[in-house]
């Protein structure tokens, strides 16, 4: 009985604040406040508040919440262990196989900086001649690839 009275008072106070907000010409905010303030009144009218009050003082309900909490902790613990171990064996085998089958494993290495062979870096790069025929359409692309050592 007390919970229903408190919820009704909260709804009336919220509607009062919404009315003041509407008086200040903030209609969108006033409508949103009115919607929020009608929620407790709706909960009282549907009987949900009575159910919550009965559940809050029930030892069986608290035991149920404890079981739910234990299940949640077990679920989160297994997920953490799975993430830390790197997944299942099948996932690890697939990752190793994919790593072995890489097309260009050194492709991600940076191409800037000091080179391993300084004599190549000291040689001047030859510029390709412009292509006039159809066979040399990709000569500029080949020159770029050669420039980067690919």
C-alpha cells in the first residue's frame, strides 16, 4: 500500500514538473517528462509494484536471484578463460594453418628506412621509358613495384 502511494506521488510530482516545463515553452522536454512520470502510475495500475514488493520480501525470490548471479558469474568466468587461452583447439589450428599459408608474409614489413643492402640503395634508379605500344601498358606500374623491391 505504501509503495503504491509513493509511486503515485512520484507521478504527480513529475507531471507538475512537466507542466512547469511546458509553461516555459519547452514542449518537447515537457512531453518527455510527462511520459517518464506516467510510468510509475502505470506500474501501480497493472499490479507490477505489488509483485515487486512481494518479491523483495520473499526468501525464495532472493535465493533465485543468488542462483541467477552464480550462473552469470560462471558464464563470464568461462568466457574470460576462453579469451585468455586463445579459443578452442580448432580455432588455434586454423589460425596456425592460415599463418603458414600466407601469400606474402613479409608484405607488412615497412619499406621505408635503412635498407639491408646499402649498395642497392646507392645505385640510381632508372626511369622507365614511356610506353607507346599495347604491350607496355603496365610499365609505370612495374617501375613502381621495382622501386619498392617487389
